[in-house]
């Protein structure tokens, strides 16, 4: 999910996910009218106005700006997890008895649209917003959220924007993720080819991934790729010729799937590492033929819901079981959306309402949450609160189209 640059061709590989995305991205609320001022005093008894009363006792409306179309449509599947979570919560007592209504809007991977949608949510009186799932969209939203005093849960695992006073991250952050990847690869190879697209997110990968590998004594071969490329074959040939013992694809494009096959066809025998944005059974099914050639070659870091562990954190284990019960199969992106809604539910219940000022205090006061993709403790200094434990588990893709933990 991290720094994804999805192009439309992924639909051919992940047709199931995108069919679900089209179904799951329906708004469960209308766009008319306001739910009241975000500075409501009902929770303190300071106001008994009709608007305030409706807001504190009626449905909790949350805005969702998500990348259902555009360059990163796989991230839009987070909306499926959000809607499933809201449906489950509503059927099981709601949030302190109140129903959740999601106003889901497609930002098409465009920061200007994400900002426009955020402004509309603010105008409608929403106190909580989920999304985007694309780092540049979260960056564009952050200052507006702070100025308007609205809480935003960023689904992207890019590092949070510098101005994150009202924004909280869901999932492992970029620095943590890259460090975990580098640690695993450093134990498997002494020369690693890092593939990174020639875009902003690729620039970050091209800077941080080599640095984290090199500090562990690994020699790095850096390959910068065209984000619209249909093949990485020239770069793979060069990496093989230069003696790479492992290849790390930091992209989340459909080209990565074919690149795995290209690497094998060119005779590459080392490890092939994929990004956690591709941690789904749909991708596992797409690469199972390649995994059949070597069941311990194609790897990824995935949350523990893919490889249940009896020794896992009990709260995370319970969250995994509920997610799998309701969703049917593990998926990192959908899990991020699911966690966003459950996290908001817990914060609102702990706070006693949706008032943004007090909700912010609640979230920053050592707020703990364990889900399928987000786990840890939020503080005023750390608005992500996730060190990757239980969420960045090294696994292999299997010939059966699923995952198995590394030994």
C-alpha cells in the first residue's frame, strides 16, 4: 500500500478486487444539509439547539475521500473495508447507540479533489474524515484539517505530513516499513537491486531503501523505472548481470506481477521482494504459478491476518478473526479501511462524542488500538503509533495462491 502508483491495467490482474470496489464504494448517506457545527457543546450541556441535539443523538456522519479511480484504484478498495466495518458496527449497537453513515467520495487520486471533498465534508459539519489512502492526498488535506479543527485518519502508510496536528495515520509508517524490509533482505543477500519509479514516491524509496540496506552492509544496485512502463525487463537483465542476489520492487503497479515472471524467465534465482500494497489473496493467486517454481523465492511483509499465529497479541488476534469472519479473506488495503472505522468508533466512545477539540485530546492521550493493520499507541508526539510488530510479518507466496510464514 505504501506509496502506490497503481495504473488501470491492474484490473486485469486483480479483477475481483475492482469489481468489489465498484460495489463497496457506495455512499450510505446523502450529501444534503449539515449535521451541525463542529464546535457543538451538547456533550458538555452548553447547548440544546436543534442542530446540536440532532448531531449528538442522531447518526454519526463521517466523510470518506478515497482513490476509487485514477492512478491508484487498488487503494480505493479501502472503502470496501470501511463500509463493511460500518455495517457490522451498526448491526451490533452502533457507536454508543448511534449509527454510522459514511459519505464516500472518489477523489480519483487527485489531491485537488481530495481537498475539495474535505472542504465539503467540513461545510456539512462532519467532525471525522477517513482518507485519502494516497500519500499526496493526505499531505494536501493536512493543513486544511488543522485550520478547520476536523480529525482526519490518513489511510496511506507514507510518512505523515509535517503539519499533522489533526491527522492520524493508519498502518505502519514509511520509515518503519522500509526499515523492516531492509532488515529481512539484509539477512538474505549482500547485493540487492532496488527498483523505484521516477516519481515523488519513487524518489523516497530510492533514497531511504538503499540507505537502510547500506547501513546493514548490503551493496545496493538502484534501478529507476518509468511509472508507465509495461516491463522492467531491461533493468532486471542489468541487475542479474551485475550480480544481484535479491530484487526489491518498491512499486505497486501491475508491471510488478509480470516482472516476477520476467525475472524467473531470465534465470534469476535470488529472492524477489514485493511491497505490502500487494498483500492480498488476489495477488497471491496471480503469482502462484511463479511461486510453484520456487516456493521460497517470492516474498512480502504482511499483517498477521495472512498467517495466523496463536502467540500473537490477543487483541490483534481477535481483530483478525472478526475481519476474516466479515470480509471472508485477508487484504491489507481493505483492512486499513476497516481499521479506520473501528478506530474512529473507539475514539468517539472513549471521548463521549465527536467534538474535534476533545477528540484530539483523547487520541493524543496514549490512545491504544489494535486492529488488523493498525496497532499501537497514539501520543501527541506520534500520530501513527505503529512499530510494525505483528503487521510486517515476512511471508512467502505459495503455489496454492496464498501465503506461508518464513522459517
